[in-house]
């Protein structure tokens, strides 16, 4: 069965070719180039649309030299006219659409919550300074408001707003109703701690428990009044002047009692005067009910600042009967109307023969 072969170069000539000539070469009368005779597709095209050639013998169609009979010549396609370029739109015909500005994203609630938590820390720190309660209260109130505003607007980290609200609310409640939790008293520091009536207290060295002070056992407690705390640091019988040239002087013994004065306040320096000098020299020491004479000694006045302490050494004659001692110190030496009173057990005295 014959098939239709098309010139593979110009695609303008088509031939009806016997099937047995498939795979041979023929010359195209249009472009004069040899091409392979092969069907255009795997399925032969019906031949009814092509002219019938009066072949007597199919073998005569191709003589083996590449000649062939033209069935149909397809006219070349004229090039299509190029489309004109699109006209550029005029500025007048272009509609300018201006989109509204997008709202800027903000993390303002998160900032509120962070500032509230930081403000809580500053408020707690402020309570440790003079006027701390007065400064901490506004900080806690402002932190509470900011934390509440942040909490309402937070989409992420809502726990941060809740934490700021709870912390600042707790601190504000402590400042207003329970200032003692923070070690606070009034809203402002007292310029004169003696202006407000107080009671002298005996503070236990072991438990810190306080009780009204009368005669305080020097081995177990200290005396406290306002911002002044006084303790007996030691008692000792020793040679008055070990470097004396005279043998009698080197044998002379005295009783020395060391008094420790500590400032436990935060507002003022305690103007400590010398108990060894008048008019603060009204120190009373008794042993078995008998008074013991004090030996005056020069001593400079020494202010004791908050958080600091100062030791004062009092020198007495050695009593004939060295028994339990009772020591009364005048409060005028540190600007107090109360006088500390100590009982010094004999077992506390070092150097007793």
C-alpha cells in the first residue's frame, strides 16, 4: 500500500510512494535536495485527497536513482504581517489608585508589661533607701496600671502582663497596709529617732526575740533603742601598763570593759561622745552592790554612721570582791534619754585569779 512522503527540508512537495520504496532517498523538485522517503506518521494518510498517477508498475515509480513523481506541491506560506506594537497608554488615560497606608504593627502592650515588671524591681530596691516607701508607692502604682493595660492588649505572652499586675499589686498592698514586711515604718525617715517615744529592748543574740529591757544579761542579749544597739564585747582584768618602768606599776591591774555601739538605722549618724569624758562620764559600775571607780581617759567624739559600729573601752579599778557586775551607761553619750543596763556574769570576765 502506497504512502505519502513529504520533503523534510522545504515541506512543500509531497509524493505518493510504494511501500517497498520506504527508506530510500528521493530528490525534491522544489528545493533540489535529497530526503528520506518515510511516512509522516505511523498511520498512513488516506490517499483520496491526492492525484492518482497512471503507474503501470509500482517498480517504475522509483528507478533506484532517486527520481520520483510529484503528487502535490504545497505553496509556501507568506510571512504573516507583524502586529503593530501596542500603543502606550497616555498618562491621562491611566487611573492612579492610591492604596490606604497599612497600619503599622506595634508591640506597645508588650512594652507596657516589660516596663511594669522592671518598675516592680526598682520599687523593691527603693525601699532600702531613705524615703524609699514614698518613692516605691508611685512606682508600684504606675507599674500596676501599665501591666493591666499591657495584659488587656497582649496576644502573645499574656502571662507577662499577669505577672506584672500581680507583683505590683502585692508590693503596693505591702507598702500601704503591711510596711513591716519590708522593714519599713513611716513614709519619711526620722530626723531624730528620739522624737517618737520608743521603748528600750533586749534583743536575744540567738533567736533575735525582743523583750522590754531592764537589766540585760550581757552574755545572751544586746540593748537596742531606736537605731542604737549596744553590746558588751568583753571584760578583762589585765595589767594597767605593761611597759611601765616601775615594778609596782607593772603589777597594777585594772578592769577593762569593751562596749560595742552599732548604728542599725539608715537615716542618721549617731553622735557618739566619750563615756570617759564629762559630761558623759556618769558611768556606774557596781560589784556585789559596791561601786567601782572609773579611770578617766581621753577619747575623741566619734560619729557612728548607718551600718557601722565603734568600740569604746572603759577602764575601772579592780574591785576587792570581783563578783557579778552591773554596768549602767548614760544615754546622753549618744543622744538618748534611755540608759542601757547590763549584768556581766563573773564567768564572762577574763583574767580573774
